[in-house]
C-alpha cells in the first residue's frame, strides 16, 4: 500500500512554514542502525523527537552518528536529558536549547525533556521530546510538567512528542490532548498503532501541537515510499509517528 502524499516541507508566501516532525523511540540504537537511518531519511523530517537515545559510553558519538547517517544534525538532549534527543535539518535555525531533568522517584528511572526554541523560515517554534514514566501517577505528573514547560518557553507555537507509555484514553494522554492538539486524532494519515512494531496493538507514541498550528496529516509512515516494513521492524521496538504541520509566521 502506498500512502496518499503527505505535504513536503516548504515556506508559504505569507511566511508560514510547512514542516515535518517525526517522533521515534530508538531503543538506544540496540537494533539495526542502518534500517533506523533509512526510515528517518525516507520521512524527510525537519525535526526528529527521539526517545531512548544512547545515554552511556560515547553517547555523544552515537547521537552524532545517528544524525549524520540520517542527513540531520544534533539539536539538543541525549544523556543530559535522560534519553530524549532532538535532531534537525539544516533548514532549522537554533535560538536556544535546554535539557530538563524531571524529579526522580526512588526506584524508578530518571526522566527528562529535550527542549529547544527554533526558527524555520518566518516561524518561531518551541520543540520538546519526552519519554514518560511507566508508573501511572508519575506519568500524569510528568504530563503536567510538560505543559508547564511548553508554557514557559515564551513562544506562541510549539510541538511536543514522544513515547507516552500511555494510550489515548489514559489519564496522562488525555491530560495532554485536553490542552494540545493530538495530531493523529486531528488529521489521521498512515497507520495508527505504534507498539510493538511487528504486530502493533497500542498507540503509545504521539505528536502534539499547540492551538493555531494546522495539522495536515499525522500517523505511522507505513507505506511511505522508501519506508519498508522490514526496516520498520528491524530499526527499533516502536513504530515512528510522522506529522506534517503548518506553523503560522511570527
């Protein structure tokens, strides 16, 4: 099956920008890095919101290698954000970045956000990658912190995405979708379910956008030219979520 075309990145005459945003849990690149890079390249993203980026020995080298093989550059995050990482194309101009470590619950994994404020054509945009907790109460608290962080960026428009470890009717997912646009729900495109990759049963990965951003399409890029089922299964243990968004100028 070949998908209906998703809008390509471009700048509109009024200065607004059509961008592609990809969210992808890469499981510390323990699977097939060549397949992972092929999937990312085929999606032609402006921004990649990575989760479970390498965090230990030579993690910066691993992040740079993933960016290079995907035709991108490292924007922010990695071990300094406890796993979330941001990659971007050369279309993106960086205004500022910040890696945020979240409160640690004893006995649970450290979590964090990779964040940035960028400019693309005539637009200014906040960006955040997250990987929320497996524990329900902590996950809900982290969703609230995510919303607070977006509000504190001082930008009118922002995108956030990641591995929520929650489904659309879960409390944390609903908390986010009550304040932000759940891009897949607004403009379905491609596949819906993201985990596991061989026989997906759950939608636990998502891209969100603030009100005012127009969602042109969002979903798992199964059937996108250049994205094979074999590569999707080999790359990592999640399926990616790709969104095309039109961000107003300003």
